[in-house]
């Protein structure tokens, strides 16, 4: 698997395609689909995204439910198996996100498959969501990355997770400062509850930190992608690539998305 390199460098304008895993064996929502079939579908999606011109990929146990703070051993093993199959087929950087806030689990998968980055949803501060109170885990992330010899694996840290509510009214710029200055995150993930909030959050964080790459974590569409990339350095793209959320990625939608931002990327 290729290294992340300058994937999240300021001004790079990177497109990361999401690989949303359906409920895996062991999940309360699993419908009986064999792991081999889930793996084949996900590898096919990864191949389609790479061929469409996406710069990187990210695997996430999206369908697991009910939500928990981290994944169990079976889910970690299954995600690692799927991720390794992706790495054998696709030569663009792969990232790992273990819901809700897996740190050791995400780095374990990254170590096993040679992933290039991890996304951590609650990196600093604390939130409350359907899974209960979730605390920031920057210290654990840095310690685990060092323990496994993964200093080359970038940390993408969410500032506010839109599926939760913060437990304290900490200014956005202060959360960003904590994540970068104390947590040494390589990039910050910004996701508002709608496009207007995302734009406002990007502007606020950028005004206080001109050098850390900013990644839009959701809500990108072919219609707003170019404008979001004027304000950020990367987009994580998922639902816009599907005809319906539970459906596989559409190659036509993936190619259309890349085409919608290519001209802006070349002229920005």
C-alpha cells in the first residue's frame, strides 16, 4: 500500500472515498451475508474509486449496531481481512476508522495491513451520544502509534463529531489547538450538521490555524465540492457516491464527482 505522503498537505485538494462496510458477522444487524461476499463487494468498490480518480480510501464499520465506543475483536479481525484484500488490489493510500472512537483497534488494523492514516472521531474533549459519554483519546493514540512503530501513519482528528453533542462549550479554535498542539494530529476533520455550518467551521478554524490541513468529513456533493475545496484541503466522500445509502458505490457517480472537482483542482 502506498504511503500517505502529501495526501493531506495544505492546498493538495485530496478526494478520499469512503468504503462503508455493511453489518459484519457478529453485529446485531448482520443479515447473514458471508464475510467473503462483503469483502468482494468492498474490494470492487475500492477498485472503482481508484479507477475513477480518487486519491485515497477509508474503510469504516458503518453498519455495525447498536453503536458502541469501540469495536470487538471479531469486527477488528474482519475489518483487517477486508482491508488487506483492498491493499492487495488497489495502490492508493488506505485509511481506517473504527466506530465510534477506536484507537488501539484502528492502529491494530493499520499495522496489520499497511494503512496510511487513521481517523479518530473524538480526539480531544468529550461528547455524549447514543453510546454514552465518549472521551478524547489523543494521548492513547500517540502512545499506540509509537508502540507499534507507526509514526508514518497520519492521524486525522475530528474536532466535533456531528453524531454527538459536546459536554462543554469549548470554542472550536481551542479544540483545534488542543488536537494539533497537544495531540500532534496531522490533519483536522471538520463536519457541520449542514453545508452552511461546515463552511463557517472551516473559516473559523482556518482563521486561527493557516498551516494544518483541513478535511471536510461529510456532506460533500458534486454541486458543492469545488467550493468546499476552496476552503479545505481534502474531502471525505461517501453517500454522494451511491444511489441509496445502503447500496454499493456507483461507478458513474464516482466518476462524475471527480469530474466535478477536477477543473477546480487544476486551477486552484
